[in-house]
C-alpha cells in the first residue's frame, strides 16, 4: 500500500506539525542540535559570498530517508525555510538559523 507509513492525523495536529508548533531552537554558529525531531529550518543570517548572495551552510540527519533525505552539507540562502524531518541539525560557523520542533513532547 502506497504511503502505508503515514498515519491518519487530525487536521489540527497536521497544521501544528507543519508550522513547528513544538517550538523552535535558535542555533548560532558551528552548533548542532539533536534533542528533538525537527521539521523546518529558517536561515536568519549567513556568510556573504561575493557581497551579493548571503547563504548559510546546513547539515541535517533525516528521520525517515524513504521520504526525506539527509542534508550532507548544503548552502541555503538567507531568508529561506526548508522543510523535512530531521533528528539532528548542524549550522556552520558564522551562520544563524531557527530550527522548528515537530512537537514539544518528543
């Protein structure tokens, strides 16, 4: 059965998961967080390449590689939010991000 791993959730719970209703962690420069399951990463500041494009370096470990890939190391533009489901997120030196938790009870 396709998508058998996805359980039925009430609409309110789905919305909470998509919006990071479990809270967020402020992650600054060369730090890793891994105490929760994370569903979104918003880049706040990053290094400037060539004075025009500001990006941050992010690495993340996927919770479910059938759906979400691990991010080995990617450059994400400042102001961008990426979505997935990760057990650990690392933000490189000189970069800052808000990393949103799936739930406050995990």
